[in-house]
C-alpha cells in the first residue's frame, strides 16, 4: 500500500473544511483501485473561527483526517512547510481549502507521475476570471518583472497546487530558508515537472485572506528571495551618477575659467540635489531590505510553532 498525503493550509476556513473533505473523497475509489491510501492533513494557521472544531469533528468520523494546529497565524508559506515536514506520504499534494484547486485533477496528476515518469505535477490558471482587473494587472506585471530578474522560472498563474513524489518533497524540505517563496523554490529544486492548466474557479465560501497590500509584500519578498538584481541596480545607478558628475565637474571648471564666475544655476542645483538624494535614499532602502532579510535569516527562528497535533 502506498500513501498520498494531502496538505491543506487553512486560515479561518470553517465553511470550507467539510466541503473540501467531500470533494477530495470523490477520488477515493480511483486511488483505492491503485492501492493508494489517502491521508488528509489540515494545517490550521492560527484560525480564530471554528476551523479546528470542524477538523476535529471530521477526525472523529474518519481517522484519515489529521490536524496540525499553529499557536498563531504564521502565513501560508509556513503552513505548507509544516505540512511537508509532518507527512510521510509516497506522494504529497498541496491544496487550498476553498476548492479553488479542483480535486478532480488528482487522478490526472497521479497518472502523470506513475505512468509518464514525472517527479512533480504543477498547475496554473489559464485565466483570472472573477478577479478584480486591477489585481490581475499587477499580478501580470509582477510575473514579467520577477522573470526578468531571476534565473529561476516563476510561471504566471502558477498555483501552489502541486503533486509531488517523496524525492521531490525531500528536496523542497532541504531548502531551509526562513523567508520562503514556494513558487520559486519548487522551480529551483529542478526535477522533471509537468504543467496542467485549468480555468480559474472562484472561491467556494468565505473571503480571500489576501489584501492588496499583503500581495504587494508577497511580491517584493518573492523578488528578493530569487534575485539580487535590485542590489546591482543600486551599484549601477551609483556608478552612472559618478561618471555623470565627473563630466559635469570638468564642464563647470572649464566654464568658470573661460567665462568667469556666474552666480546663476540655482534651479539646476536644486534639481540635481533632490534627484540624487532621492536615488540615494532609494538605494539605501534596497540595501536595508536585503539586510533585514539577512537578519531574520540569521536569527534562525522556527518557521512555525505547533500548539496541537492530531
Ligand atoms: N491561508 C493560510 N494562511 C494565511 C492565509 C491563507 O493558511 O495567512 C490559506 C487559506 O486558508 C487558503 C489558502 O491559504 O486555504 C489560499 O488563501 P486564499 O484563498 O485566501 O488566497 P487566494 O486564493 O485568494 O489567493
Ligand atoms: Mg483562494
């Protein structure tokens, strides 16, 4: 008998716990036929609603349902990592609780691994139907930018919904960084990967946990985790302005010698000073951002703290 571990990060998903279970178990027969047991691990990311009670209720009826509960909200990345660490399945799949990751794709994913020899099967949405246009616009910009800046390919519309072999999971777990950006790490570890596309499905119940601001921070973190180009930007603009001022100094001295002293030029002085000090602060800011990441990395705090496990 082999084991498929399904990891589901949940943050205030009380309305979806039961629905998810029902939808997932529609695949039960398929996997039973192939001698694969399913275990379902809900990772409660510090929910303040009845999420934990709902999971316990399911666990009373079906022992294949398990719970890892955090002491507070640590974020989805931490929940994914905890799920990968706590499960021992021969196959592991990560899915959202709100049914935006259709469980009906699982048989196809399993076949890609077992019959076609892939190590992981990833999914991407081909459209962003039902999403506010402005959010889609910024999301597209983000993917364009990060792919220009990073050597690891980060696919537009990629979900965290991914079917993995044990070997692939162990590789992901060996990446021990604190500031995790799973979408990048999955690509970084390599292996043979297949992409499956599907139409965007709207969240079943409840509301999205991602505000625009949270997404913006996530995007900046992603770029910083997979690229050091912003740092080079600081260095190159510095170099550019050094060359520029060198030419400007020579020009100013030449003008003074040729035409004598002039006291005008005050507006240009103000412009240059404010422009350059703006760029300087911006560059110091970039360096500061990387420094703060390095700081949290060096502290080596645990990614999450477990309060309860069933
Ligand atoms: N989630 C989580 N911790 C958080 C935020 C979200 O575990 O701090 C979970 C959430 O319960 C859901 C998944 O991550 O299962 C995706 O969240 P959501 O549906 O809100 O994001 P969206 O689909 O809108 O990008
Ligand atoms: Mg969702």
